[in-house]
């Protein structure tokens, strides 16, 4: 079935305009004038229609931790948050260190039928900290490698990984943490690891993506590297743009107001390439025992819209670039623009209506969010993946 969404306010990286979107055979198509009985018509009622979001950084905990999340429940949460594609991290059980394990996750996502899931492979085999020979076996189906949750601690090992990544066209996603230092100084741990990875990227010519940059010093290092032409991109997480001085446990931690202000300014100045959720579901017991992380797929857009767009810091087109188009570019996806030929992945949002986050209404298997009770704008009303409705607000 084809889909026509009428009476919408269209916003993407290219700008904003009133109009309609026609999706035919899973892709955005030029208007046809007569659509026939096989076309479903949705009246957007003047709400905002954007390219669906793409998350560069999620944890679906599958395989190994079904009590926290599965590919199916993570997919439901993503769809409810306006996402149609996510990139999942390798810290599962077993650790994702092979094409076979990556294929398992992709197959589970296809069975769920709600979003596309792209799976990272670990930088070192089984997170052993030194073996990188498994990377030589990767083919074009895997584009990204990451040691998220641990970080690569050895300078030599990270250098070897970058050499392989350059030769095979892979992007290394860096969880910047010197774990010898983090037990007593998380800030210094992130800053030192950020500087190291930037210099290694510059030396080897490998593409580097800095995950969840949270300190002003780390962001300043990324900005200076970009100015030098180092092949580095970066992301920030919504919670690092919203909270400061909070005791809620995440890794990297919630920082100080000066850090938040610096990150927001970096967003405004165009240095931040993407905003990624670091969706990290945990059981209530695990959180009580100190597990770091929060669920984030369902609150990401409202948090970013409220913090950045409604406040006047950036435009909605700017936000679309960071949530949709730039992640699509990195993952090699035909998504992120409301133009003919692109995948029919769109999200309808209500930017005018305020709502209060209720953790019990989240679609994730977990409820670990510090956003409970926060009043936000930008509610997700409808998500469409290749012309099929995958989420509709009740």
C-alpha cells in the first residue's frame, strides 16, 4: 500500500515548507495527482513532518540480557521515539565480534519489522583488549566498530585497529575513557582518552567518531582537530545537553553547567555532527546496584526540541541534520531528506503541545530515565518506515 500524508509542515535539513509527502513502494515519490484506491491518506492537520530519526548509539542488550531489553522491545521504543534506524553497540553476551553475531541482530530486527538495526562489531575480539585480527574478516555489511562500555585502553591496540579501519573503510566509534583514571577522575579520563584517539586518528588517517562527548575540554579538542582537518566527527547525548550537577548515574557522567553551556554552543556553531541517545536499558535492581545508563530513544527528540529549538538556540532544520541526515550519511543509508528517491521514513511531531514524561508509558522493557516528570514539547504522533506505519500515538 502506498501512503500520502497531506496538510503537513515539512522540515528537513534543507529547510521548511508546507506541503505533502507521497510514499510509493517504500520510497518518497513525486506527487501523482491521482493516487487510486490502493493509497492510504493521512491528514497531518498542520503538524510537523520530518525525516525519521536515526540513532548512532543504542544498546539493545540482545543477545544476553533479555531482562533489560531485546531487539523487539528496543525496536518498539525506537519507533515510539520517531526512529526508523539505530546503530547498536557490541557489549552483549557474547560480545559481538563477528559477522555471524552481527547478522543475528539484523535478522531479529527484520523479524520485528519496525526499524533497521545496524550492529557494531567490537574493536577487540570479545573485548579482550588486544586482539584485532577479527577485523580483517569484516565485509561491507559492517561499517562501524566500537568498544563501547570499556574503551580501548592500549595505545598500540587502538593504533592497530585504526590501521585496519583505514584499510577497510571502517569508522571507529570511541568510548573515550582511560579506565586507570576514571575511578578517581571521570573528567580527566574522558579528556585524556579523547586527545589520544584524535592524535591516533590524525597519524593513521582513520575515520574516528567520538561518542557521547560530555566535557568542555573534550569538545574543545574535537573542535581543534576538525580545524586541523583530522577525520573526526562527534556526537552528544540529549541528557548531557539537559542536566547538570545531577547525581543520576550515567557514563560519561552528568557534567557541570559550564560543560552544558559549552556543548550547546558547539551545537549552535555547527561543530556537533549528531545527537545520539546512548539508550542504555537496565532493570530496577541493576540501577539500584549502580549500573550506569538511561533509556533515551523515546525522549530524545522532545528533549532536544525543547532544549535547543524552542529555546531559540538552533532551527528545527539544524536538529533534523543532526538526528537524521548526518547519521544516514555515516551509515550509508538512503534516508534523512524529504525528497523523491529517499526512503519513505518520516515522523509526524506535535511541536506545540506540552506533555509530561511518564516512565510507565515507555515502550522499552526498562524504565530507567531521569526525565520522568519533565515537561517537554515535541510529542511523537506517528512514525512511518518505508511507507508502513510503525507507531501511532493513542
